[in-house]
C-alpha cells in the first residue's frame, strides 16, 4: 500500500487549480496545504479545492513538518527561487515548466536537490500522457522506418495587454518559455539535442517575443520545424514524419489525445485516447509519489538531464533570436 502524501501548492493560480482537481483523483494524494503571498488568496484557493490548511507565506508553509511534496506553480521567473526554498527545507518538489529562466539556474536547482538528497522533477506533464507514450513507442519501434522530420506547433491569439504575464519580460513573458517549450520538447524527446538551430522571431511592443519559428538540424540529416505564437491560432499538433509513414499526435497533442498513423501504401489507423477523467495532471503526480515510495530523488523518466538539455536548447534559441530577460540573463552564458 502506497503511503498517503500530503501535497502543498505554492502559487494559487489557474494551473494550480487544475492540478489540485486532478490530485483528488489519486487515493494516495492528500490535499493538505495551499500557500500564496496573501492569506486571502490562499484561503480562497484552499476552500475551493478542499485543502486542509492555507498559508499567506511560502516560508510558513515550508516550515510545516507535515508537508511531503510541493507543486511549484508560480510564474517561471520565480521557479528558481521557490524551488531552492523548498529543497532547502527538504520538501520534495514538482516544479512547473519552464523549469527556470536559463540553464545556469536549472543546474543550481539540480545541485541543490543533490546536496539536500531531496526529490526534484520538472512538471512536464506531457511526458506522462498515455497518448504521448504510445506515439513514442510507435516511432521508436522502427515499424515506420527512421524518423526524419518533426513538425510541432502551439499557438493561440492572446490579446496584447502590456502588464499581463504573457507580455511582461520581467516575468519571462513571450511565447517561447510559455508554450514554445512544448514543440521544443517534442523535438528533444524524439530526435535529441540538435546540432544547429535557426530562428525567426517577432516581438511585441513590450519587447517580449510574440511569435517564433525554430528550425533544428541534426548530425544524421534529421530536422525539426517548430512554431509558437500569441498572435495566431494553430492546430496544436505534432507530426513525426518517418521513412515509411508518419504518426500524428492530434490537436492539443500535449494533453491526452488521439493518435493517427499513416503507413506507406495509404493505410490509416487511429488509436483513440482512453483518458476519461481529469485534465491529465494526475499522471505526473502519481509518478512523483511512486518515486518517493522508491526513495528516489530523481525521476527515471523525466530526468534532470532531460530538463537540462531542454533548457540548454531554449537558451540557444533565445541567443539566436535575440530574446533577452535583463533581470535574469546576467547569469546566462553569453
């Protein structure tokens, strides 16, 4: 019988609410504490999702000895600070993506987890979706021949509001770290770290990147064409183009979805999603608790190396595209 884990939420926004909703689906997850910068926000969130306690201070929550695991759901500009705070209080951390603002911050987070012998994982929920896992199995099986090209997109039209997080550079605003990270993840997990990167970006009046197209080239000739944008809508799908066919993770590909397979000769088949309950965050939360049951401080599936490689690629993209966050980039390697 798995241990019952007391979960705490650090940062009580919209995604935190979805995560809390999915925690309720797990019998070994107890909704224990909600923490915000104000007790009013924390109490409102705790009441809405039936958490036992509410804290108006992150530090006060972390000093509670009953907290087992913390889901960090603040803006990614604060992930580094809040993750280190949790780890130094020996609390297991599931931190939302983007994991941090640059590779140096991610490396320090990993070092802190090692020094404290405390679990740390980036909350890249797509890695744990059954549909994504199945698509990877098909691509890696070789039944469609070698993978040659990955095409992936994520775009939606977000009205320009100057001080909104999506356009605020002090909060890491721009499509790349918010949604472009998903197509980059699709390329990394299938083709690996690219040899070369070329980008084209367009910027909003605040200086934040609004739209970006990214092209990756690999040693074996493989390529990836990736897009994210706040200025337009897109299908939000990922295509794995192989020698003898292709696999499509259908729209909203990063969530539980259907898979379409086309084989040379014209045969088409569909694998329907069997996901019926929740948003899909429960899979990563369950994995965290399985890791804690096993006494691990690093996930064997969403490893630190994957997060480090992902952030390294994002840094390379930013350098090529000229995407800068002055309040954070003093620690970047350029």
